[in-house]
C-alpha cells in the first residue's frame, strides 16, 4: 500500500490552503506552515496547494525532483507561459526573463513567482509594503533574495497586470500580490 507523506494528505492540504489564503489577504504578513510540511520546504507546500493538472509550472533552477513533479501533476511549461514559476531567490534572474503579466482584459492570468529564500520574516533585508490588505505600511524582512528579483517584479508591474510573489523559506511564507506597492528595499538580504 502506498503511504503518502503528510504534506500530500487532505488535512495538511486544507491547512496549507487556509495559511496561503491568509498570507495573500495580508501582504507581507509571515505565516508559519512548518507543522503541515512534513519536513519539506515551504515552496513545495505552496505548489502542492496551488498546482494541479490544469495548471502550468516552470522550475527555473531545477528544485523539483521527479517524484514531486508526479505528485504535483502540473504541466511543465516555459517560463514565459507558466502560471507558476519556482526559482531559487539567491540566484539572479536572467536578463531576458519575462513572465506572463496577464492582460488588461484578463489580468488574473499573470504568473505567480514562488521564490525559495534563505529566510522570510527575519534577516538583514527588508521591503516596505503598502496597498490593499496592509494597514498603513508593513515591513517584510528577509534574507537570500538577489536584488534583481525586486527589479523583475517592478518591470512586470502595472496593476491590474503584474506578477504575484510568494516568498518561502524552510517553513514560512509571505505573499506580495500584484496590487501591493513596494516602498524600497533596505540593505542586505542578498545571497544565501
């Protein structure tokens, strides 16, 4: 009999889904999901919650092993066509990396970029967030995000179009929807 890791179980999936919805509703607020991840990194919990046979996914830096690809069931796609893109945040994006930012008629088709970071919720780098779901402003701390990822997000901005970001470390997640305005990165936060 096949025994699934707890991450893939119904109870964990339900809890991860609620955690992700809470993080999306409150941009930059850090949600700890360690008890539902079964020892796996938070990005896999995010993708296990969001991806299925009807979605497309691109693994920019080869973080997903074949077993997890099979469990996710997502269709592989190029980075410009994928609904979800997973990347190692410590590695700078290529100069020509362009994600789907949706259209004015269908902005919801913009990509979600899931970044695997060294730390989310603590660290030497920070971003100031403003906009829907943020009371005034919120400071999100992090480590292990190459500064070019912030430039990539800015290059894809233009609400209602844009890309959504999900920052993940070993156990925590924080979301930055396309409607969130970033007020500037402080020093630090690069590299792992």
